[in-house]
């Protein structure tokens, strides 16, 4: 999930990984419009757990900052407490995982449909098996010809 930078300077990277832990806590707090102590509290509660640098300092990614802003919106604008936010975040993570599975299943179905020859068998009421979508049907009349 990389974002393309505006501009085109040869000195700047062309893509930034939204999962790369690059922001120290003071910068992340500014970007999320929160106090650094709030970020530490969310880390202790497990709401947003940043990666750690070698010196054990917290490093936040763009995805972490987006999550912090989402938490702030749920708390301040929607009036949801932290336990409710924890549950919402867990459900959103589960939904994302299920969407990913659905995409993979759809791709698998598409692959199977293109790679596998269509073999369909049908059966008659008498128990005969025919290759194809439908057996050759005799015209059936409600009453036998008289």
C-alpha cells in the first residue's frame, strides 16, 4: 500500500510504504493532532501499538496515524468509549480479513472456471446419466396420444 509523492525530484523516494515505521512519537502526535501522552496510553491499552526502534523508542507508520485519527473521531465525534473503540477496531480488522478471503475465493473460482473444462452431467428420472447440461428430451404430453 504505497502512496506516490507529488513532485518528481530524483532525490525523493517515489513511493512511501504506509506501513513503514518512520515517525517518532512527537511527530506522530502532531500528525494525529493528539498529545504524545495519549499515544503512549493507546499503546499501553493495545489500541495502536507502534513498532519499536533499537533504542526501544516508538516508531509510528502512516497507517498507525490514520488509525489514531480514526480513534479520535470515534471518541470525540461519536462519543464512543475506549472499550467500544477496541471492539469496533477488532470488528473492522475481522471485516478486512474476510474481504481479503472473499477476493481470494473469487480469484480461485475464476481460475477454476478458466482452467477446468466444463463437465456437467444430468440425470433422467429413470436414472440414466447424460454428459452435458440436459439430456435430449422427448416431448411429454399430458395424455398419451389417443
